C-alpha cells in the first residue's frame, strides 16, 4: 500500500469512528513550509484528536497522578495514531519517516505531553525491533500493536546507578544452552508493570563497556521479571514509571534482538530518532503555553488596556514565538536529514537541546504572563511547565546533548 493510500485509510477510519469534521487550522498553528498533502492531512487528524480527545481529559489525568488513560489510547488506535509509523507488513500504516512523526508528536503533545507520549510509545519500543529484529520477531511483537486495543510496551536502559553513562550498565545476560538468564534492575521505565513487551538492554560481557551491550525482548509473563510501584512524578503523569527487577529472568535464546554486543549501536540509533521526536514533543508543549498566553494577553486588562499592549508583555510573546519557530526549524532539519539517510546524532542533539530548553523557558514565560493566575492549578500553564521540564532530562540530559554536539565540533 502506498503512503498516500495508507493515510487515506487512517482518514477513513477517523471519519467512521468520529462524526466531527476536522477543524480549520488554528490561527497560531505552525506555518510549516514544504509539507506534503499527506503530511498536512495526518497533522490535521492529530490536531483534531488532541483538541477533542486529549485536551478535555488532560487536567483530570494529571490530578489522578498515576492513572493511565487506556480509553484515550484505544480511541487513538481506532484512528491509526498508535500504529501509523509501524511497517505495513505487520499491519501498521507504513509511514515511518521521522518528519511525519515530528508533526504528529507536536500536535498530540499540544494536547497533553503525557497522553501524547503514551499514544506513540509503541514507536520507541518498535524502533530497535524494526531495525534489527527478524521478520518473525517483528510479527510477534509489532503486529499486536496495530490492533484496536494495542498492548503497551517499554524500552529499558536506565538503571539505579547508571543513566547518562549507558555503556556502564550492570544488568547481565548469560547464555545457558537455548536460553538467556537476565539479572539486574532497571529504573524509571515508562509503562513499567503495565506493558506486555520490554526491550531490555543488558551486557553479555561485564566490564567491556559498550561492546557487551545487547538487546533482548522480555515479555511480562516471563519468569523472573517483576515491577516496583508507580513512581510519583512532577509531570507527564499519564505515563506510569516503575522499577523493573530481573531475577534469574529466563528467556528463550530467540529473544535476542540483533546480535550480541551490538545493542549499544541500536540504542544510540533509537535515540537519534527519538530525540528528534522528543524535540517535537517539547515544541507541542511550548506552543500550547504560547497560544494560551496570547489569548490571555488580549483579554486581561491592566492600567486601562489589554496587558499584551504593554511592551514588556508583548515583547515576551514575541520572544516565545521566535524561540518556538527556531526550535521547530532545528527539529525539522534533523528529521529531514535523517529521512535522507544521514547520520545525525549532533543535529538530533541540537534539536532536543534547544527545543527542550525552549519549552522550559516558554512555559515559565507563560506563567509570568498570567501573573498570579499562572501559579494556580485552575489554569493549565503550571501543568505545562511541569510537563516541559522532563524534556531536558529523559533520553539524555541537556548536558549530554551538549557533550554530543561538542564532540562533533572538536573531533579530528
Ligand atoms: C519521567 C521519566 C521517564 C523515563 N523513561 C525512561 C524509559 O522509559 N526508559 C529508560 O531506560 N529510561 C527512562 N528514563 C531515564 C532517563 O533517560 C534518565 O533519567 C536520564 O538519561 C538521566 O540519567 P540519570 O537520571 O541517571 O542521571 P545521571 O546520569 O546520574 O546524571 C546526573 C547529572 O549529571 C550530569 N552528567 C552526567 N554525566 C555527565 C557528563 N559526562 N557531562 C556533563 N554532565 C553529566 C547530568 O546531565 C545530570 O545533570 C526516564 C526518566 C524520567 C525522569
């Protein structure tokens, strides 16, 4: 099926399951040049879904703290938003380009970052399975993700003692006949405990750094995998995070993903893509806060005129808009380069670094624009600021992004 007809299917499913028509593009929505008609259609679909299905429940899900809105996930599956990026061979939409992922990610995260990232979490798990998995493995773990009630998935790299320095991971995998035995502990794992499938990174050669890192798929029903309680977080609460314990977790040898010792490369490649998507998520949050601020500045009066007419407020809005546009340009540049087959760790790092710091800055600027009301839980901007802060931390902190860029600049 061609990309165009796949999107057509996505659109048809949307219209069948949802009587509302796609709304006109909001005035402040991104003026992105050079998108194809197909990309504009899926953008409109994601935008409408975010407006009608995500935004209305976002505050409630946040207040409930560690609640996963599976009903919203299943509605997203109905219209193809959970699986459009997975290969057609396993029943997905086959729209695997990074740029389309960014466009969708921005719209969904405009609705709510936690829920948006929950909807597309299958892509994070799916990336190494698509890249190095056999056709049988792809069928086994990706085909279920294309159904109407997709199981949740996780990717587990971080450990209590090892986050940024991934190559130093201590979780081990030992081959024993036709099985592997995994021992260790992972932490901060998104969808932990409620996911059915886990890509787990472990070392087959402790002490050799990146050379031993290997990827496996562990299923929730496998012996020896258990989970901690949901961790309580500052933001993005629609996604549950837990510790994952592996105690003599015994899996068949065919759970090996790719080759022994090649997992580090696979993880880094996954991050190259996911960091560009994470940049788009940050832009979505920033845009939500910016749009809200503009409306507020037009209608809130002080000293006899709308606050936006006071230069300090108007200029702040101008800075917000400028930074968001710059972040999107960096993000789409990295996406287009990756889609063109380039190796883009530095460009992906620049996009994530700038977009995530922009999201933090813009959401704080939004709080300032609302004055005291910005600090109130009755208004959404304080939630957006909490959600935004995570983008500077996960999948490599801002320091690590600077490290990647500086290494590129200084290498021979
Ligand atoms: C909500 C949430 C969801 C997450 N989801 C997942 C998930 O699904 N799967 C998963 O595997 N992980 C996940 N993580 C983990 C996340 O990727 C790590 O927290 C992150 O990579 C940072 O690792 P760390 O917390 O161990 O910090 P550390 O590595 O201990 O870093 C601490 C500080 O030291 C700085 N630092 C470290 N090394 C350097 C250096 N070389 N140069 C300069 N500064 C340095 C860091 O920037 C940071 O400021 C999640 C985390 C959170 C908070």
